C-alpha cells in the first residue's frame, strides 16, 4: 500500500510540473501577443497587460514546480534546500 502511495505522489508531482510548464508557455504567449498588438496599434495598455499576465504565470509556475519537485523527488528537494549549509 505504501508503494502505491509513493508512486501516486511521484505521478502527482510530475503532473504539477507539466501543468507549470504549460502555464509558463501560455503566459509567454500572452506577453508576445500583447507585444505585437502594442507594436501594431501603439497602445501601451496591451503591453502592460501582457507583462502582468506573464509575471502572474511565472509566479504560479514557480509555486507549482516547487510543489511538484517536493512530491516527485523529495530527496532531491531536500538536497536542494540544504546545499549551502556547512554543518
């Protein structure tokens, strides 16, 4: 039973990481689309909106990648957190 839970955590972590990557791609796409709208219309509202959604996507993706790393590879996440400690 414990083996099934371990695999379920790893699969959940990988799914969260994949979702985070998709969110990163979509937020970058929103930024590029708004950039091209700004170039064609000279309206900077599109650019600021694109930058906002890009930053929101980066923030959400960072949280999801951190959670996914902790679930999928807890030893690696622990090593990553403790890599600069000299005790």
